[in-house]
C-alpha cells in the first residue's frame, strides 16, 4: 500500500490539473450523482463543486477497479479468472464515447485523491500522538513508520489542494451541515447495495472522504478521531492510490496498442 501511495503521489504531482467537470450516470457513475450540465456546475459555489467532484472521483475509482479486475472466464466457472478489460475501460472513459466527459471524470479521481492526501498530511500531529494499538508492539511500530513514510511522500509534492479557500464565508456553517448530511445519505444508500464486498468498500470510501473533510476543516490540535475513522481514511487513500496506478497501466497499454496499429 505504501508503494502504491508513493507512486500515485509522484504521478499526481506531475500530471494533476484542476478542472471543474459535470457529472452524470454514464461511464460507471451511478444515479446517486444527479446530472448537472457545465453551466449549472460553474454557477455553483466552490464547496458544492468540490462535493460533486469528490463523489465523481469515488465513482471513477470504483469504475477503474471494475475494469481492471474484470471477469474473464464464464460467470459460474469453478475457477474464475479476472483481469483488465481494455474495451470496457475505453467504453467508460474514451472522450469519443462519453461526449468528452471521460477525461474529466478521471481528473476528478485525482482531485479526490489529493484531498484525502492533504488531510493525511495535515493530520500528522494526530498520527504522531496515536498509539495504533494492535496488541502487538512490532505491528504498532510498523504501522506508525508506514504512516510516516506516506506523510513524507505527500510532503515531497507541492501542495495542490488548499482547504482555506472553502467554508470561509457567512454560509459556512450551513454548507458544512449540508456536506455532513449528504455523506450520511450516501452511506445509507450504500446499505441497499446487494454485493457485500461492494457495499463494504463503498461505505469505507465514503467514511474515509468524510474523515478527510473533518480533518481539513477543523483544528487538528483539538480534534479527536474514532478508530473507525482512521481506518477508513487510510483505506480510502489506498483504494484511490491503487486506482491511479491501475489507470497508469491502462494508459500504457492503450499507448502500446496505438503504436502497434500505426
């Protein structure tokens, strides 16, 4: 997980571009995110745009995992085989097949990753004071050093997410309340997902993003996190990191195939 986080951090540092994009339920985006066209999204305040981009980034992460570990064998096979499905990836993210929205959805993944990474960096005092109790002192030391490695890797990147630009006007209290309620609603909707593994990872990522926002918009010196919040935060970072690394594999393979056809 550390290697994946570090690789993703380096990649995002080199490639991330901030851009606002509309969302809809194509390319693996479920109807949980209502369709909003570009003009409406641009008219939203920064906080609401950020919310839609966060959810879009989470959905993009899930979609990439589905295409990277796609069932290659018969559905009821005794020994199912999973692997990357390039055609499915193109179907969901190719600009020509998504009316130019696919690349914007991918950039929303970077946005979500950077927000979570920024929260982990800002939360460094919390991690230093946290015991990470596992009933095994060696494991506790390994966990703490692993988190230090992630924080050091994050600090090596220029800061690409500035939380001070958000929730700083008269409507801040109301908007924060809306954010919390939206995430609670999404978590409740996740309870209706039939696949247990999908439901588990969906709820972990939702709570992980919620924890990241909690760190970003509060004084970390006064903040207390539950164990479950810490666990979901770092698991969410791991999933987004893995998604970015899978995306890099897809890009490399697509480039190879394009070169061969020339």
